[in-house]
């Protein structure tokens, strides 16, 4: 069997190596446009920040080492230009010499990845303007910073890569501004979570400007200024991280079906409309395993898993790829962010009877040195009890919480299935009741009516206007609000007016909930706990 793979990095190399393990007799040839066959694309921002010190560490395998290790024939600096499905052949052209070569196949794998989106504005070719897609990009950016002339940088794009680049530039002492034409940073996160992160970044000297369009990059030979729809910004360096585009133009006349965004359409076995041609990685769209709808997941993690499954199918198995969940995690300045599943916005758009809960919980035993908080937002369907998604912020291991949620979503768990999980506990690692389970308990209390609450999004929208704010912190924290000691709120308590709705606020939400239980027992029928308390919300006496 002759297998031709177009593209390396994650999807292509994983497919090639797995095919050779499944069927050592298979003749596998891998074509790649670049000089490198496999590199650590997700690690590039950390080379910029000198977290990864040696640029050689960015190269996972050289063509020679990969070929020797796997038995795959690797052809570099060669770009596929057309596919003839009837003749089962690919025409490729040498990047350096322009000569054309023909490669025949029994099975073809398209793993051509994606390239950075280049904004249609003047100045993108100026010296000092970079992308962040290849090792050469990261090496160039770090080299510019190492030379000492970069004082200010502008990053165009407030997704995960853009913010990771911003963090690493800031860690090198560069003043960083991030611009994005969207109305929030971190697409995929709900607005209030993104706003929290935006404020956090500002507190750590990274300014983000949303709703801001890049209009031009200006300078005499070298970038000096960035013109935006909001204002001009001085810049010694610009990183363009405003999305990617699939490398599929060479398929234009092949008859292989593409989606409107240019990604390749595949079935559950990762086959294209041609049963002998597979597509995977950043150039293909798969499905969301929760919704069954099309999903583009340009992630190294999914690319590797798709590669394994495609290889098994090519070698005679019949393995379905269940799809992606939109799982993501990123490290920002002293704050990690993670998510999986549906956001509240997406769940509502799909017609779910959405209920959410946002809570602030300890990430490990509060008496253990270095403990901190997680901010966890859960999304579920009130009617069916179906767990739908999670978003987590915190300085600790947010990935652990997200990964447990991934398992729950993958097993189609109900919220009630997640209440009493026997998760690992010891003071250095967790709390006695795991942070995720605590968050689930908060959600269940809300779903069953034990807790009446107001979400941060509702509060920000003004739904507490005209309410009396009751400060239930350990000490007075809200100027002008009525301060009440939690210990004083017992059955029969009548120290507050029952004529106006009461918003119960404490530092994180727990003391407010405990007081609500007692107030309900005392006949207070119109109280709500502010989810996330003062940790997440800005509350003043005139709210």
C-alpha cells in the first residue's frame, strides 16, 4: 500500500508514524512545504519569553531523525499544487527550484494545516511585523527583543495565541497593547469571564482594546506606529495573531468538498468525499461531539488524535472520530484560563433551557501554603439536568478541573452524576470536597431552588437596580451598604426590611448563601445571592 501524506507538523507526522506501526509494510511518503517536518507550534510564545531557552527545543523531529525512527520517506521544501483523484496522483513543486514532481498513491492524507491570516492593510510587510506560526517567527521576534530596541509592542488578535504572545513579551519588559475587532477577548468564553480576564491583564500592564480594528501599520522601513479605528499606538514591534486560514487552495479543481471557510469536509472516519482521501488537522473541519454540528478545531491535541484514527482506518479498521469539545487552556500573567463544552451563549443559541452558576472556591486546602482560588462557571440544561460546559480561571491547575469536565461531557453526564465524585484529595492538591464538586453543589442548589442568586452577567446588566445591598463579608467592604454579621442572622431575624428586594453580597458568595438560608427561615421572600461576590464583581453603594 502506497500512502502519500501532504503536510507534517502534528497531524501529518502522527498519521505517518501510526501507519508504519500498524502496517510496517506500508510505503509512506510525507511531503512538506517547510524545511522542518515537526515542530512545537504551541511552544512558540514561550521561546519568545525565554521560558524555552534553546531554539533547538522547538524542533520535535528533524526530517532525518523522523525518517530513521519510523521508516517514513520525508520530502521537504516541496509544495503540493494539485490532486488528480482519477489518476490517484499529486503534482508537487519544489519550493526552491520550482521543478514539478508526480507522486502516486493508494491512500492520500491531506494535513496541510493553516497559515496566519494577513490583514488587508498597508504596512504588514514592514520590518518589525511578525506572525506567530513557525519556529522562524518565534526566533525572529525573540531576536528583535534580545537586541534591546523593542520598548512597545502591539499584538493584533486577542485569542489564546495573541494573549500568550502578549504575556511573554510583557515578561521580557516590553509594554504590550492587544487589539481585536471583536467585542471581547478570548472567543469561546462568556462575556463576563472575558471581561474579568481583561481587567486582570490591565492590572498586570497588558492593555487590551476590543472593538478596535487594525487600519494600518506605519513606519519608514521599520514599524513605528499602528493606526487603529480607536487611535494610533506607538510600536517598535507588531505581532499579527488575528486568526488563521486553511491551506487548501491547491484543492480548488480536485472535486474535494470544502466548507465556505476553506476547510475540508470530512465524515466521522475523517474521509473526504473520496473514500481514498483523508483530511485532518488544521485544514479540516470535524464535528462537535456535544452538538453534532461542524467544528473547526485547529489544535495540536485534536490533530494528533485525528492522525491516530485516520491511520487506523487507512490500515483497515473502522474507527469513528467522536469529535471535539472546544477544550482550551492558556497561561496568562499569574492567571490560567481554561474551558470546554458549550458556553452559556452557545447553549442558549442551541435552544437549551440554560442554567449557570459562577462560584469562587479554594483550589487546595486553605491552610496549605500557596493556596489560591478557582473561579468556576458551570453551564447546564435545567430541564434535562445535562451538563453542558465549564470555564475556569485561577492561578493553579485549571487544566485539572477542565479535564474532569471533559470526561463528564464525553460520558454524557448529568449534573447529578457529578455531585459525589471520589476525586483525589490531599491538602497540597485539592480541598476535601473537590473544587469542581463544590461548584456542582452550588449549581444543584440553584437548580433545586435552595439558593436564589443573581449571576454577574445579570448584575452587570443592571438587574439589581433599586435593590438594597447587604454586605455580609467578614468586615464591612461596601461603602454605604448595610453591614450584617453572618453570625447574627438566625431564625427569627428581623434586622432588615422585608419591603425591598435584598442583594446579599460577601467576598465570594458562601457567607451570602448561608445568610440566605437563615433569612428564608425568617420570612424574607425576596433575596438573591450575588454569585462570585466581591471577588468577581465590582459593587458600590449606588448599584
